């Protein structure tokens, strides 16, 4: 039997080389050489002879002839997790959960599977811990342990054999970076191993209707480790975020083929594992009795619900030639743009001041609805004048100083009124037809009007 050889083929030009290189010598493209297995003739990918996507044989149909069936979902028993997933686990879906070490990925999945094992057949594959370590954590979290099936394995072929034998409804692999295929010569965690292992596991999930949950590591800059193609293979990508000095964790959906993207779930890390936070706005609004200058509350839209967060600004005289602009939880480039708009259209010069912006609670605000709140918080700190406890602000600021409307303006106002806010500065186009009870809403169309009201 001929010995299989390893070759590295460029995905752009098809050049064949005996070892990996960062740049293809034939076409000059970077990071395009991929590992292939061939028999000495024409190089063929490991995926060339394997089955295609799960389902029926390919046939051409009209779009109106396709029969739509409601996809049944499996509830996890945790409302915040179901919210981020779009309503529950979809059979045959591949879900990737990433996060920093210690964020609680393994804890969240172990809690979910121990509760689901009494209703569904579940298989937990651990590659980074021993079985005794997993059992010790389950005992510490006081979880039911009599139904969950567990195995410690890193060989994907052995994992697939175990899965065919056990036939689980839900399969967890922790983590994809330590899995390997014996046919590949590269080390576990390499680009080729992560891609091929994920492809083999995803193909099994699609063919058998098994829910596949993969745990992934993150790089230093906070992105999921591994090849970018890994995010295209899976159906849902979740990111569990939270610092070690905070007891709160946020689960955000980065990609979801079965639900809303950018949905946010909030958990609290306790001695018995992760607990759901039903009302996250109340936690992020734990403000002091005396509100200092530079503190202001805004309403951001996370997935399908509004969330109240507190923004804090600190403006101080700079002792260096280049003033600092520091953002925590906000975008630094947008802060520089807002400072320029404030100077040009608001008449307030902070070019010689250090400006620091922070979002309380470790939340990351990415939408533009927090622009007006940032500007007014900066003015409040610069003038050293508090804005009061009952004021909430949202709106997008344009380069010409106009205040643009934001989506779901009325829902944001009603969420603020529910938490006791009695004054609001909003874009004029977001003024609701029916105002919330006992709430004064001021509509502004320019930044100058907002500053004049203050």
C-alpha cells in the first residue's frame, strides 16, 4: 500500500510545495498554503472524497415548492442563554462558544448539560480536564450527576466513534483547540487541525441532527483563535465576556443563523455557578446617592431588548503636550470625532484636556445611539456641573452637529420610565406620540439645542 504524503497547496494558484511557507513562491500570496494528503499523483484534499452536506440528494426546485417546517428547539432551562440562542438549541446546529480563560465557558456548558441530561441524551467530551476534575466541579456546583455521559478524549475519530455508539442529542467538545486528526501531521491547535477537526464534527452534527457545542479559545486581542473559515462552518458564534475582578458575565451572539445577532445575556458568577440576571439594567444602574459631574445614563439596544447603562466622563487638564483620549467600553475613534464636533458646533474646546470615558459594569457599547450621552457627559465633567439622577439621554451625533434618530426610540423611553427616570433628551424625530407617564421628553435636532437646554 502506497504511503501517503503530505503536500502544501496554494488555494489561489494551485502550486504544490513539500513544506509550509508564509508566502506562496509561485503567485506571491500570503497565508494561502494549506495542508493536503496525496498518494503521490495529484494532491487531493482530505475533504475531496468525503460526503457533502447533510440532507437529501441535490435537486433543483422552485422557491415556492419548498415545504417549510417549524424547526423544533430544545430549551436549555436558562432564559438568558435561550435568548442569545434565539429561543433554544436547534437540532443539527453547530455552536461555538468562546471567551477568555476563567470566563465560565466550561461551567456554563456543564450546568446546561447536567440539567438537560434528565430529558435529552447528552455527551460531554473533555480534552483539557480529567473526568475526576469535571466531576469535582459538578459536585461543587451541586449539579445532578446521574444522567450525564462523560468521556476524556482528544482524537476526533475516537470521539465520532463514541458519538455513533452513544447517539447523543447534544454533544459538547471542550475544546476544539486540543482536538486532532491522526491523518494530519501538524500539532493540535494549528490552523489545519482546528479547521479539519471542526469540519468533521460539524459534518457529523448535520448528518445525525445532533446539537454540537464547541468551546474555543481567544487570542490576545479578544477574537476567536483559529482560522477565519471556522466562523463560516458553524451556525452560531457566542462570546462569553467578563473580567476576573467582576462577578458579572455577558454572553453576546456574534453570529446566529437561527436568531437575532448581537443579542446579550447577563449572568452572575456565584459559588454555585452562573446565575441568570433577569433585570440587567438594575445592576448597571447601581449609582451613588450623590451623582458627580460627568455621570449620565443612556439606553442602548442589545439584540431585542433595551439596556440602561451609565456613562462616566472625566475631563482634566493635560500635563503633557499630547492630551490623552482613553475609552473603556466605547470606541476611541468615535470619541475623537465627537470631540471635534463639540468644538466646531458646540463652541467648547477641550483640545488641551485629557478625556477619559468609561461604561460602568464592563458593558461594551458599540452602537451610535450613545453619541449624545457621551458629548453631554464630557460637557458636564468639563464644567463640573452634575446633570442629576433623573435624566436619560440617547441620540446619534452627525458631523454637521445634527442629532439623528435611532431605532426603537419609544421602547427606549418606556424602559427608562420603568426605572424611574423623569427627564429625557432625545432626537426630535424620536419624540413618541404618547409620552410615558410623569416623564418630560425634550426633542432636539442639533447639538447646540441640547447644550442650550442643559
